[in-house]
C-alpha cells in the first residue's frame, strides 16, 4: 500500500468518521454496560469485535495505508501491554481480571491486546490530526480530552465488577 491517498479529503473524512464512531460506540456501550448485571468478558470481547470490524473493514475497503499502519502499531501496543498487566497483577497486586471470567492470555483477558489496539488507533489518529491542525498545542489536548476515555473505561470496568482493584491509570 502506498501513502499517495493519505490527504484525499474523502478518505480523510471517512477515516475520521470511523475513528470517532468507535469512540462514541465505546463511550455509550461502556456507560450502559456498567448497569447490566449480565455483562461479562463476552461484552468486552463483542465490543472489541465491533470496533475492529469497523476499523479493519474501512482499511480493507478503502485500501487505507495510514490506518493500516495505525492498526499494526496498535497491535504491537496491545501485546506490549500484556507485560504491564502481568506486572500489575503479579507484583503490585493492584489489578485483578479474575472476577471478569473468560479466557486469559498471560494475566489479561484474551481480548485485551485488541482493545488496546483500538485505543492506540484512536489516540494516534486523533492526535495526528490535532498535531497537523494545531501543532504541539493540539497534541496536548489528546491527554486532556481523549485521555479521559481510558480513565472512564477503567472506572466503568471497576464499578461493573469486571476488574478488581484501582484502575491502572490511577497510578
């Protein structure tokens, strides 16, 4: 794939729409699933499937090299995060995924690497656009505005009893 169409306005608009759609879907779903007593690891995995179908589907259909690179970066981030989870579970004992149930990979839910892949794509793409538009000031807004999404999802996971202990981002 080449980056020749990276700044095609229709592609940019579509890319932005699909990334924002994943953010909106996650915020709404996680907000509502906090109140669902039947919500467990399957709901997290299902939300992950929806996000990845949107992102990967757009990438394949539009042959989007930029989003493909963000997805690859996200997968690397997701699997790297497994080590952080293992450390928090085994050594600091500040994270416990066992109450969520479901299959595990190392010390994390099986779907966790792809969940972090989605978050990395969201942060990366929105951050790139903010940097292109506003320079360094735009990058500062990523943590302030989008960074709260991770804290929100961690808070909801804790209060819906999918995770025991304080959220990772509280350290």
